[in-house]
C-alpha cells in the first residue's frame, strides 16, 4: 500500500515521502548560478595556467572572475532569483577563484624560490581569503552596509595576481627581491582581508539613476586609459583601493555594527 501511495503522490505532482523527488523538482535558478559557475571555471582555469607557467593568462582569468562575481549577485537580485544554494555556491566558487588560485599563481611564479617561507606566505593569503569569506557570510546582516569589514576577497585576489601580471607584462624575471616582494604582498593581502579596516562597498551607488551625458564620455576615456596598459592601470587601481581602507581607518572611520530591530 505504501508503494501505491508513493505512486499516487508522483501522479499528483507531490514529492515522494523520504525520497529525492522533492529536491529534484525544486531545482535551482539557472541564470545567477551560470555566472557563479563562470567564477569557478575562471579560478580552475587560472590554477591550470599557473601550473603550466602561463602567469599572464592566469592573472587575466582571475580578473574575469572578479567581473562575473560582481554580476551574479546583482542578476539574482534584479531577477528575484536569490537562494540559499546560490549563496553557498558563490562562497565556494569565490574560495577557488580568489583564495586558492591567486595563492598558487604567486607561489608558482616566485614564492617557491623562498622554500618553506614561500608556501607559508601563500598559505597566509589563502587562509585570509577563506576566513574573510566565512566572516562575510556570518556578518552579512549585522554590519554597516556602507563599508566592507576588511579587504574583500576579490580585491585581495586582484592585488596578489595584479602584481604578478604587471611584472610579467613588463618582462621581469622572478628573482630574490621579487620573491620577497611577492611574499610581502601576499601577507599584506591576507592580513588585510581578515582585519577590521573599513573599505567602501559602493553599495550606496544608484546604478539606475540618470546621469549627465558627460559621464558616458568620462567612462569612454577611463576605458581608453585601461586599454592603454591593462596590467599597470588595473594594478594601480586595486592598490589604491587597498590603501584607501587604511587611510579611512587613520581618519577614524570604523565599521559600526547594525543593531537588530526589536
């Protein structure tokens, strides 16, 4: 009789008790998770390219992952397709693209020449990214939305891989002092990600607001500047952002907890 009841439930569109039918029928939202899958792919691709010594391609893949990561959440909100699965999947993809991949890129490029100190520096960065992502998920409803608490993991990845990209692009061969520089940047990015230093989140920017026509012209000029030397300009921008948090902290800005409503 139990089997007959299960069969009737399937005919009526209800999930089988204790089975996987409900989970299978519920499914996941396709569009935002496609962007998240793109982030995961870029992280995996960057790792493979670093292992093959193609560091420029690896760094560019991480920057592409940053663009896709900035789109998946917005697409989910704009299309009302947010889900707990998407949030968890996004964190896993971010850990691969912005935690593991940049650490491996830096290690394969120069840090391995430092021996034990090299992989320790890479691990500090990787662990910092993981802790940063976990803290973001835990604090998502209790911190000031205007600021990030610590350097965001995509920005940390941009700092780490941007250094490698710009030096490779300008023909530098990794030597002793460059390995030390990469170690310092890895530790700086890792520590800054888990710090309480405030970084502007840009969440107050109204992207739907009308703007004067000259703003479009300014964007064209900005894109032209980036295109003139992508590695150098982008690295300069992310380093400026990484330094801005410490400037804000020195000026007295702090990430203030948001008290829950009673």
